[in-house]
């Protein structure tokens, strides 16, 4: 398995850090089309302490987050000003979980672009596999937001969020 980006290189692209960085390697990368990442699942993950004691299972929402972070690499990798951007997760559809992910598993996170507006929006089909078997799938969407808007508290108006009526 060839490595396109190792963990150190991923950290130059994504703002996430331990314990919330959920992609260890990028093994395939086609700008604007497809990305494949790897997450090595170990018993040392902090979430296993409470999910579930004696029967550790990776939470489904974290599997989807691992897909979203892998998609974030696709969205940010070629941006020259990526340090000034954040990727906001704006939607999830068609999520299905096929079998538990447990310590010792290696997640292969395959994301294929469905819709892409460079520098603003992406929608992808994600699949998580262990040993070639589909364990989870979802359609996810994300928006690219200027970090300065988040710092000012104005990101909601620029990230594609749907306002809630009061």
C-alpha cells in the first residue's frame, strides 16, 4: 500500500489534532475526484474507554467523521491559503452501518466526488471498508469557510447552514 500523504503531511493540510485526527494516511488522491485514506483502529483510542467497556466498538459517528476528514484532505490539499480555511461538515445522507468496527481493524476510507465547487462546496459518496468488506457508507457534504469568519462568529452565514426559525 503506497502512501501519498503520511500523518505528518496530513497535519499540514488538516487542522485536526489528537485525539480527534481520525485519518492516518492517504493512499490514493485524484484532485477534485477521489481520495482514499486509512485509519488504524487501536484499543488506545480514547472513545473505547466508554464505548463500550469490555466490548469496544468504534462509534458510527466517528467513522463518518473519519470519512469527512479524508474528504477535507481532498478539499484543502491544493489550496495555497488552506491555513486560512476550515472545512465545515454541512450534511449527511444515506448513512448506513453494516458491522461494528473494533480495535485491530484498519478502516479504508474511500470518498468519491458527487458534486464539487472548488473553493466553496463538496458532496461525496463515502465508504468505509475493513478487509474489503463494507462496514459503513454515507453521502456527506462540506463547505469551505474562511477561518476569520469562524473567529468572528460569523461562519453560519457563509457555510451553507440552514437557519432555524425561532
